[in-house]
C-alpha cells in the first residue's frame, strides 16, 4: 500500500460531492461525465452547452493543476494500445447500455437514493473485480 493517501482521497471525495451537489442545486443537472460529454457534442439543445464545456474544461484544468503540483511523473500503461482502445469502446458501450457512467450513477444516483443507480454501481464494481481477477490471475498476468 505504497500509494495509500487517505487525507487527499477524503479531500477529493468531499470536493466531488460538494461540486456534484452544487451542480444539481444550482443548475438542476447531474454530474454524470458521460452524459455531460454526450450533451456537449453537437447537435445539442440551444443554450445548454456552455456549462457542459466549462465542466469538461474544469476536468482538464484540474488535471493540469495536479500535474503542476505533483511534478512531471510519467504515465504508464501495462496494456497494449489495442487492449486500451477495446477497453475504451467497452466503457462507452457500457455507459450507453447502463444509462450513464460510474460518476453519474455512483456519485449522483446513490446520493439521490436511486435504486437503478445502486444496481448499476454494484454491477460496475462486480464487473471491475471480475475483470481484474481474470486479467491478473486467469490469463497468466
């Protein structure tokens, strides 16, 4: 557990919860990243895109700020580009089938006590667990 950082994880979790609550209370919108991205891609409803661009821009700016404070640490992937691409496509397919992504269901849906989101989040987590077990132990990894 060399990367266990409970204080920064707690602060990050609180910030995510507060920002998701503020978006819902002030804008009447859920902070599901896949839905926000989908709504930002044309064609979209008139007047409904500026907050989406700001939200998505905030994700990028936030990552750049963390990188500035953390230093220039290399990003490595333990998978081939084909596996990474396939994983991205499967995540996109899953968000379409599941009616949202982990942030929408896990952060916002559970916070609103949505049974659909609770089932979706348990499904995400179980699928992730099975995938890790298969990739790390079942396929010789």
